[in-house]
C-alpha cells in the first residue's frame, strides 16, 4: 500500500436512508457480478493495473464519477452498447438505485466501483479512458471545504493520467462557484476548454438527472462544460 493511499481522507456520504427490501436484494445478488475486481487496496494491495478484459473486445472506455441515482449512467450504457462504462459511487443508496435500473434496462456493458474514484484511477492503465462524466458533483459550498471538490489538483492529476490524449471530460453543475473553480483548475491539469453552455445548451445525448431537475425547481441554472485532454 502506498503512503499516498494510506493518507487519503474521504468526506462524502456512504449511507443514507434505510434501504427498501428490493434494494437490499439488488445489493445482495447483483453487486458482486457488476463490481469491478481489483480496485480496492484490500483486493489489490500492489496496485497493479486493472485488466480491462472485463469488457470483452476492443471498445472505448468511459467513466462516470459519482453517478448519483444512476439514471444518466444507464441511459448512456443503453444508448452506446459498443462502449464499456465504469460507474463510481461510494453512496450505498445510490448504488442500490443503479442496480435496480440496470435490472430494468437489461444493459450489459456496465461495471461498478462502489467506492472512492481515486482508488479506480490508481489502477486504471495510463491513457486508457476515452470519456469521463462529472454530473452535479457535491458542491462543498463552504470556502474551507473547496479543497474537497473533485476539480482540485489531487483528483485532476489522477484523472489526467488515465485519460487518452483528446479524450473528453464533461462537467455539469448548477453551482456558479463550481464553474469558476472548474475553469480555473482543469486547464492547469492538461485539459483544453472546448465548449461552455448554460440552460438549453446540454449535450445532444444528455439525460437530465434528478439532481438537475431539483436544481431547476429551486431556480438554479445548469452549466455544461466540455474539456479535451491535451495531446
């Protein structure tokens, strides 16, 4: 185990409301078949690179960081069956919601890491990822907590390492200060801003998430940012 891994802190929620019986069933019977092996320090103490043969055949690899309830992740998997997609989410309730959606949709090109995305980035081969989604991340609104945001140097250095030159990084948020920090920090990590849009300017294949719908109901406007990994 590296010193870096030992020193990491994780600040997000892991548990929420009591799970329904159906959600407990999903976790008990579906998660292990979809869990990406070799990601955690316990399963892979040497931090050897993952064997991505979990997705048979040569195919693009996408990652969603913090998939929430999983609606966008399942939408993308159904729309792009030729792509392999890894979803990362430490919040157990979100994982259970995703598993129910996977059962309903019958998609087979998904894998799950139910934990800290940094553990996944540690073991993904360098320059292996074609697209990454960061949809409505935890805003950590207090100034003293901004260092916990995903768009900070520690996370972004790991992100840049695993993304191919020219790979696409999408960010959706309803928090203006998160936009500010994203525009400041992401280019320093080796990305080029390709497009920035507000409400009505989402990507052609975007599925509005429950977090976005909540933001709209509460009068907060969405922002959509697209970056490319520099060559």
